[in-house]
């Protein structure tokens, strides 16, 4: 969602074309109402790992809001996909392609 999605898309396209990776990005345009059915349709059957990035931080919460909604959607659908969460761009910090590539490389481990 938001500005970080464009950096993720461009980074994935570059790595797919130049390095033969099979990375994907799902850009959420709307948070509420939560598009659970749409999300499930867009995740390919070959997907084994997902990183959910939030641009918010909630002190004391068990996880970030979008992460929790994705987790709930996958769990209710019986999908066994490894899910990790991350936070980016707080306090207007830059979100760079190098950071995106590091996220994907972490997912590959």
C-alpha cells in the first residue's frame, strides 16, 4: 500500500528480468473494507512466503494491522504460507531498492 509499493514493484521487476528471480508484489489500494477474497485470488498457488509491509507502528500490539489482516485471511483459507512482517518509511525515512532486495533475500532463506 502507498508509496513503498512502487519501490517494491520496480525492484522485483529488475531482479526478475536481470537475475532470473520469481518475485512478486501485490499492491493494496484499499484497506477497508478488507479485500480477503481478492487477496486470495491474487496469491499464486506457487507462493510459499510473503512479507507484509506496514507503514505504521502500534506500540503494544501483537503485530501491525495489515499483517494481522493478511494472517487472518490466510489462516481462515487454510493456506500454509510463511508470513513475516515489516515496517518501512517511518518518520519519512527513505525506502530504497536495496532494502527491498534485502527483504526478498531474507524471504528466500
